[in-house]
């Protein structure tokens, strides 16, 4: 989209699309409303109709990222069995898939959500996907398929393992022979850790 002038349509959506491309290519520090306007061929003031500040833009990118992550986890549950292991494995694959495909966006999502300037909308959307995971584990506990205890304590090692694996994958740290079955091995370990005692 870069260097193609913007002529009509949804400027807000075009700004978000180009901002995410810039984020992926050069990082959050390179985002500028003025540069986005130039890339889209609109006046430097045009983006301010949708985003008053760069922080507004970052918040909105993070909100849409959290919404996409939550939607990916929701979609991962369609067509899987009712069993805890199948549901958790599918959600795990959805999380890692999103994290690997959207590494720069995920970094921004977690960084911006802890910013003192973060919007209330960002706070709400940031919890939706984690609430899905907590509910999945809670349901597994009710069914006797996941170990008892505070659901947050059961969930922490799950999230840490998945996020850690995603970071190692994105960084290129893992050799190809590990990557081939790595996520399967992580999921097996997670499920073992969640087994009832």
C-alpha cells in the first residue's frame, strides 16, 4: 500500500492497515501520523479526524489485535470435541499461530496495554482472550479433566509455555528439527501439567 495514494473509502481502515504494515516493517517507533498521511496521499491533518495522537493510533491497533486474537481462539473451538485436551490444544495452536503471524503487533499489544495512557477499551479487549483461556480451564476443572486449584494458577504455566514458545519461534532460536514437532511437544507438556492429581 505504501506510495499508493489514497483516494476514497474508509480512511480510518486504511490508516490502520498502513500502520500495521509499518509496525511489521520498522517497529512502533517508526509510526507517525504525518508519515501515514504521506503514504496514503492525504493531507497531514486528515489522520487527526480519526486519531488525535499517535497513542490513540497505538491503542486502536492494540484493541484490534486483541479482538483478532480473541476471534482466533473462538474460531479454534469450532468443530473440536468437548474434551478439555482437544479444546486446549486447539486454543494453544490458535494463540501460537496468531503470535507467530503477528509478532510485531503482539509485542505492541502487550506493551501498550500496560501504558498509563492506555484507553479503557484497550483494557477491556486485552482481557477477553485471557478470559477465554481461563473459562476453558475452569470448564475442564468442572468436568474433572483439569487439575483443581485457582484457575489463574493453572493457567499461568499454560500461557507462559505458549508465549515462550511463540517468542522462541519468532526469534529464530529454534532449530528446524525442533520446530517440526515443537508445538506438539509443548502442548503435550502443558496437558500433562494440567492433568488432575
